C-alpha cells in the first residue's frame, strides 16, 4: 500500500527552443520508492496549487490504487507521479498497469511549413531515410494542397497525416487534400463546430482533440469525427485518459497519442497510453531532442518505431536527479 512520506516539486526552464517550462513532481514512500510526474507548459496557478494543496492531499495518506485519489491537486504531474510510484512498487510497467499490451508503436514526426516545396521534400526525405514510415505535415490556408501533392508525388507509399491546428474556417481546401490518401485530418477547426460536416465530405478520419470524457461523449454522439487525438499531458489524470480511450474504442474511432514537449517524463506516459489496444494511429513523441531529456533511456523513435518499456517498472526510465536540480528555477519540498 503506497504511503507518501515526502514530496518535491521542481519548476524547470528547459534548454531548447523558446525555453519552455515544465513542473516535475517527485513522490517518495516510506520504503524509499519514488515516483515521478510532469506537467508541460503549466498554467500560472499550477505552482501555487502544488505548494498549497498537494502535501495535504497525499502526505501520510494510505491508498490502494491511484484511481482512489480522484482529482489530485496539480493535475497530470501529481497524478502521473502516483501512477509511477504505484506501478514501481508492484514491479509492473505503467503500460500494463493502464491495460496496454503493445510492445512497439509506429512513430510519426511533425513537419512544419518550409520556405519552399524543395526544402519540404528534402526534410521529409531525411526522416524517411531515418526509418519513418509516417509523417504529419503542418498545413494552413495557403500552404496545404501544393506541399501535400509534392510529398505524395515523391513518396507514393508514405503514410501522411495533416495537422491544421484549428486554422481553417471552411472545408473546401480540406476536401481537396483528401484526394492524397491521408491517414487523418487533425484539428481542422477551432472547437468542434464544422467537424461533422467535414467528416461527411472526406474519406480520411477527422482527428479531434477534447480534454475530457464528457466532451468526447458529446463528440461521438454528434459524429464530429472518426478519430481521437489523445494527449495525456493535457488531461487531468491517467484515469481520464483510459476512460477516453475506452469511449473512443467502443465507438469505433481510431486513436492517436501525442506527447507534450517537456523533459521526457510526459512523453513516457504518452508511450504507455499509446500501448492501449485502441491506439492504432501513429504516435508522436519526436520532440524534445534526446539531448534535452532528463530520462534514461531517452524517449523517442528508432528507425521509425517507438519501443514500449516492458522490462522496467513504472514509466520505465531513470531520472537524472542531478540534472533536474541544475535546471530547476524553483523547488519546493515537504
């Protein structure tokens, strides 16, 4: 039975890109076992909430399973740490604890807009040569059909998805892209309005992102798509992630898992969730760079395939605590 005797919270500034932030939670039980969790790009209230409420919710509390804890203060970071601790104490990988069975996943890599079509095709070529069998192209009005055509002509057998990042207001250009045999059309519009109409017009699954099981239930009823983008780092608990997976799978929807950036911990949880049986679309854990992660082995793809840890308990990765402390902007311990 887990019983937390101490906790530490770290606020990190990460050494890549625009120097994003992450908050890590480390829980230690009375036997010395530890569990880790992460929230990526935390909101302004997250740090204060963790300081003021987390210790009262967990320190000294006896619990049999993370599901008993309900909504833990601090959202995904604290919840993930509870699951990691629980799974480590039982000697099982997090993927198995959640109900997953896959040992490897097909990876996708996201490719942003380039200066020209030649640069785009060259970039795709680098990833194909690295073993990727699927890419996800960022598209927006003015950069959609032509780049897609160029990539499809260069690689007729390549799996291709598109991510519109909510940048469209009508379906015309999106319909035109459907002619290029897409695995999915991701987040075409802001909100859910318009998705059902688009799904009736295109063969590719429309991939929608929602933040709760209740929102997903509504999207299934109104037929807003045929696929779910599941992002564990943006959902309050792994219990809710599993519920959303079950709802989507029961509705016959396809599921794609995607990780936040961060230190690698949130991505490890994404890999564990992606091992669930309904998650058949390619998984996105291509970022951050392996050199920027604080976990060993780093989370990522090799030859276009992501290995799901199944011989190590919990998240399946060792945390470099010394590096965490060096990167920490603030710390809090109880």
